């Protein structure tokens, strides 16, 4: 696996949810595999995990603002989208999934995903009642129809104290999907 990721540009989108801690684990595993990882955090992600965590893991700045370029002065969304060979959104909240399903471009993550031509993996994480809502299921179905690659969610204990579907997939299945995409086992 590490050979597949070595020197590959991976864009990790982190949206706001308790599962953001799993994104740090995923990020660490990617870096240890030799990947070059850039992180985009949504505004709500900052409520759950600090940018410093991802900056320390990646050695790169964390991006959050569409109109404050740090690396790409033609537009952060364009530069980041062009650089990535794979995009992973983990955790993907109901709000982020809705933005993507409806083609919204109202934050840096959704705007960048609209620009990218790289495969996009989405790892949902939310309360089980929220996951079961018809609106969320319609949005997920739209993403799959649009060619996004869904990983999870898993069933188990949720931070709200309930047990059910909604846990973000552990890094292993996400990394496996990345491997399959990079080797061409999954249609892009």
C-alpha cells in the first residue's frame, strides 16, 4: 500500500463532527505511507479538532478560507483541486454531503470538490437518526450517481449514546478504497 501512496498528492477534507479525530489518524497513516497530504477544514471542523494537529502531521498549512490564498494565488480551490490525485472527505457530515449533492460552492471544500477531476471518496459520519432521513439518503444516492465513492458509515456506538449506522469508517477501509482507485480496480 505504501508504494501506491508514495509521493501522491492527497487532499483530505475534514468537516465538523466528533469523528474528526479519525481524520487525524487517517492523515497520519497517509503521511507514513509516503503520501503528500493537504488538508481543507470546514468552519465547523475547527470546533472539533485544531488545524495545528494536521499541520504537524503534514508539514503543510491547513486551508479553510476560500478567499485567503496561502499557496495558490489564482485561487486556492483551483490550485488544490489540480494538485490532488485523490480527494477524501472524512468525516463527511450531512451538511457537507448536501453541499456536494446540490453542487453548492459556498466554502473552500465544496468549491474545491467542484473543480477537481480527481476521484472523490466520501466517508459519512453522523447520528443514526440523521443518517436514516430520506433527505440524507437522497443526497448520498446523488453523490453515488455522480461518481463519488462512498465508504461507510459503519454501525456501532455513536457519540450521542445511540447504537446504529452513522460511525465514520475506520481508516483501514478508506485506505483500501484509495488503493483500489489508484490501481484502477474501481472505476473513476
